[in-house]
């Protein structure tokens, strides 16, 4: 329950929080990332083929190896979120937050009714299967999970000011690939770099934590940190594995 706060403290101290992207269903991958020293893993239940059991195993493996577990959900679905929150993740990432209304619904789905939300009561792993006091957990649970909104469309960008006003959204993440595609779809001369840098500036000005995706190059980490980024995700399990396997095979290409 203290992992999210530890990440916040690291960001407040000016250190870059680093995460690894998981699409494979085996929890061993996240466990390796934790042992390797990553701050968190990004469990992708939006595009990855993860069911509830696989999400649970990813969370358990990551946290057991010393890193935090973020789950990117397919959308704001309070029924699905209820079950995932009961597993005890450290952060929930909401894709395509295009309006303040979506952001508000995301926040409400993470809070119990007596705290202004709609989350149903029934924590399981989140209270260590009953070994923790459930009433105390309910009092603290909302603040112990990072609620992260992805800005990845021009609609989301145009509504950024209102989204930033939504109480309970801890961080915003720039979904560069989809944002770029949304910009190209407009075909009005808007430049991705201009929009990207403006989002960075406005998010940090509001005191929200800022996350972005990068490549593994140190100069890229330096660039985004200079723009205000405080947490990053880099490296995807399937791509890292595919490239390593190919390089391993190519090493013996002449034999």
C-alpha cells in the first residue's frame, strides 16, 4: 500500500521513475523486471490479452519482486475496475480520457460511495485476504492508488484545461502514438511537437505528475525530463524478447 507513495516521493525528489511495458500473459516477465530494478511495470489490459487471473498474477509477481504495478484498463468500466482494484494494484491508467466527464467517472470508479465514488466493497488481495483491517483499508485505499489519465487525442488536448481541474486525477500520460495519429487525421497543420510540449508545460504548471513513453536512449530521457516528465515507460516485453532472440541467432549466422 506504500508503493504509490514511494513513487510520488521519488518524483518529488526530482528522480525519474522508470517502468517496463507488459503484454505477455506470464507473470514471470514482470517478476524479472522487478528483480532487474524497474520502479514499476505497466500491465497492458487495453491491448494485451490479459484476463483477470493474468492481471492478478502480474500484480503479484511485480510487487513480490520489489516494483509497483500499474494496470492500463480498456476504459472506464466500474465493474471491471472494482475487481482489479480489489487485487491491490498501485496505479490505474485510463486510456483516451477525452473529457472532464470521463476523468470524473474514472475517479468515481476508484472511490467508495462514502468518499464520493461508486466502488463496491469487497477487497480481497488488497487487504491481504483479510489479514489487514478492512475498515482501515477503505479509509486509505483511494489515496494509495495513482489515478492516471492518458491524453492521446486532439479532443483530449482541447479539453485539457477542464481535465486538469478534475480532483483525484494524480497524473497525466501523453499517448504520443495515438495523439500523433489524431493530429494527422485533422490535417490542419498542427504539429505534434508543439502539442506535446504544451501538454507537458500545462500539466506541470497544475502540479500533476507527468508521464511519457520513451526509447532507451539516455538523450531521450534527458529531453523529456527537461520538458517536465517525471515518470517514463520504455521497453516492451515482446519487442525486447524478439530483438534479443534475433540478435542471439544472428551471432551464429556464419556457422
